[in-house]
C-alpha cells in the first residue's frame, strides 16, 4: 500500500471515529433529555415542588438507583396513589437517618453545652482554689519577711519561689476569668444556633424538628394533667398555582401571611409550626378534637374571606385557602399515628373540594368526615 493510500485510509478511519463519537454523544444527550423529561413529568404528576430533595428522589425512583427510596415511594403510591411534598421529605429523612442531620447536630450541641457547663464549673472552682492558695502563700511570705535576722539562703530561695507562685496564681486567675468570659459568649452563640436550627427562616415559626420535640412534651403534660389533646395539619390549596401565576416571591409572602394567621392560634397550650412546603402542623393541649376543628375552621374561614393582592402587579389574586385535617391524639396508640391520621384527613379534605376541615375517625383507620359547626 502506498503512503497516499495509507493517509487516505487513516483519514477515513478518523472520520468514522468522529462520527461514532458524535452519534454516541447524541444518544447520550437524548437519553439524558428523556430522563429529565421523565423526572419533570413525575414531579408535575404529583404536584411536587421543584426542590433539590424532590428532584433527587424522583431521579432515584425512576432510575432505580436507590432500592430503599424506590420501595418507599411505591408503598405510598400503593396506599394513597399520590406523593406529597411532606411524604417526599420524610422518605429522604428516613433514608439518610444515619447521616448528619439537624437532629444529630442538635445532639452534638447538647453535648458541647454539657461539656462547657462542666468546664465552666471547674473554672469557677479552680479560680476560687487558686485565690485561696495565693492568699495563704502571700500570708506566709509576709510572716517570713517579718522575722528578725539574716535569713538562710534556703529560706531566701523559698521566699522567692513562693512569691513567684503567688504571681503565677494571680496570672492563672486572670486567665480563668478570661476563659469564663469566652465560655459564656460561646454558650450564647450555641443558644442562638439552637434557635436557628429549630426555626423556619421564612415564616419565623418553629420547624418540624422543633414541633416534634414540643409534641412529645405536650403529650407528657397532657397525660400528667388528664387533659384532652388534638393535632392538626393544614395545607394551602393550589399553592403551586400561586407560584406559577404570581412567582415564588409572592408565594413566599402568601406562606408568611398564612403562617401569621395560624400563629395567632398559638398560646401556652397551642403550638403551630411549619411542617414543610406549604404545610403547617398544630398541637392543641386541653382541646377535644371538636374544639380543635372549630379553631382551625375559624382560621380557614378568615383566610378564605381575605382579598389578597399581588404586591408586584397590584392585581387581586384568586382566593387563597387551606384544607385541614384534625385528629384526637389519645384515640391512637402513638402520637405519630395521630399525626398520620390528621394527614390522611387532610388529603380527604383536598379530595372532596378543598377549603374545608376534616376530622379523623380514631375507630376507623383511613376514614374522616367533614367538620361542621
């Protein structure tokens, strides 16, 4: 074969290689485009927010990359036929329960605070001991200095050493006082961090983690006092439409406004939190399920009667409302079961027209009825 033929053959091979690469790249692009479309269709089919959590869950479910997530999603779809934002968050939280979470961070903060408290007490005790020791040494030095006659060289050395120890004790006292100041400042910073970890940054309400801790405390108190207790879920109706029509800034303002209306319910025995997305959760200690339904329904009616305006355009918005589900905590074996019952009642309220409150039936699982005054 001539050199010209070799060059021509090489050029053909290179062309074919580039063509194959382009075809392969095109197939990869098409595959990714189809996957992206499938994920989008999944999110919109279940009316899920376009968040990193939901996108990652959809990706793992569609591709089968994570068997645990796939099974959890299938179980919810089999039970309800619909996946919610809160259900997606719970799946991800359970999947990564062993990893660093807000809860584990809080436990770490508790341990640090305990250590700081121990150190603080030790510093106070050490400071007092050093002060007493310094005073005793100082008195001894004065006593030795007051003696008549020329002191022995050893006595002189002892006096010098003692004086040095007194100065060191004073220096240690100063360092301990400074450490005490820094410890107090750090404890204040940790308290600020704790509050931030338990607060929803948008609405200012407690977040889900804070609510779960509060729920356990309220259950203990209610049992001790022989009080009734109810829990409720509220979810803003057609919230995705608000975001799509008016933008996420307006959607955030709606969330804050609804949060402020619900916050008016809060008191010594009633606690409201943002549970995630457009969903809020409440606990009512000392209230029967009927009484809790009435309170939630009054707030629902208040919101539905408002004429909200899009601040960006000045246009009047469509009616903003929420649906609610309420359950009697002690009608269930565990408070978490009561929360699930309230959640199911909420979905029934959604299915039957929205802008209404449903009461869970403790005697009949997965059933609820509309509450009416």
